[in-house]
C-alpha cells in the first residue's frame, strides 16, 4: 500500500468524526430590539420528546442565560423563553472496505477489494429556543441547533450543553441599544 493510500485511510475517519461531533447552530434576532433593557426572564414552556430531554434543555438554557447576567423569575420577567426539541431518526450509510490490493483510481494501483455497506439508524435532535419581549409578545431572538443528540445516551448532556453554549455565544446581540 503506497503512502497516499495510508494517509487517506488514516485521515478519513478523523475527518468524518470531526464533522459528526458539532451541532449546526444558527441564530437570528430583531435588530431593532434593545437587549440592554432585558435582565429577567420567565419560561413559557419546553416541549420535547421526553422529560429527560426537557430537563436538559431547560438546564442548559438557564445556565447560558445566567452566564449572560439574566435572572430567571417564576413569572413577570422582562422576556419570555420557549424551547422546542424534536427528535427524528435518519439512516446513515456506513461502507467498509477490505482486501485493498489497490484502488485502481488515478494511479493508486489496481486490483479489486470488497465493500460492505450497512444502513445504521441514527437519532438526531433539533432544538429551537425563542425569546419574546414579555410586554409585546414579539419574537426578539431565535436560536436553532441540529445534531444535538448523540447515538450514545451518555453523551447527550454534553452535546446539549455544547449546542446551547454555541447558540448563546454572542448573546445578547448588539441591537439598537
């Protein structure tokens, strides 16, 4: 096996693994909102597939907002927070190659190898967090993250925390204030 084949075989799993770990996060907000006027928040509610995920969402968002100086109050906050978590299952194709006498592709040698493809069901999670101005009930901020669940349940807390931290990384945005 030449050095180019060895390099590819060593780097391919690392690149695929790196792409699979991070959540895809996007944020949008009302550019006219004065985020400097908000210091407290109340929860409207959390909807998710099960109470474990609801608790994780609420805990991660509470921690992120507390780190930004916002205080949670039972009712009557300056802002109102709502979160929606959804899980779905998608199929991932995994192909394994063996018997590599060569790839027969652009000078990488010749020969045939065997390929086996398996379909692996994978749970994925999407989280949307909305923040409303309490008085007007206008949406002022929305964060979305996909790929917030791991196929290994013991990693779900960390993935949730990482996704929410990324979501609130530049919070509060610099609106008109």
